[in-house]
């Protein structure tokens, strides 16, 4: 489930989910982006084990890694949205920092 969330976050650059899932996915997404910044073939293979879609892996290495080349971390942000109407679960928006 977390792998799918990381893949969707990198594809769309924004994701709405529960706060707990957002906090869990945040660390994994940061590690994958750091792999993209390394840029070597081994890093691409390691990123492919987490990200399910090869197009998204390409986007990670071609678009996202150069965007965050000078940034030392903190590639994502969590914005709290309030409670979900159905069950009251706290919702959050996880997005990539521009």
C-alpha cells in the first residue's frame, strides 16, 4: 500500500490520504527522491523496488531529482485537512515542495 502511495505521490505530486498514512509515506518518498539525486544505475534499481511504474522512475530521475539538486532534504509537506465526513478520520494532503 505504501509503495502505491509513493508512486502516486511522485506521479501527481500531490496526494490526499489519512494523516497516519501521510506520515508513514513521507519518509519513504524522501528516501526515494534522495536516490533520484544520486542518479547512478544502482540508485535507479533501488528506486524501482519501491516505485511500481517505470515512467514514474523516469520522471523521478529526469524531472524531480534536478529540481531538488540543491536541497538537502524536506522534499515533502503535510497539510492537515480536518476530519473525513464518513468516519471522522483525520485527513491530510501530502505534496512535493516546489
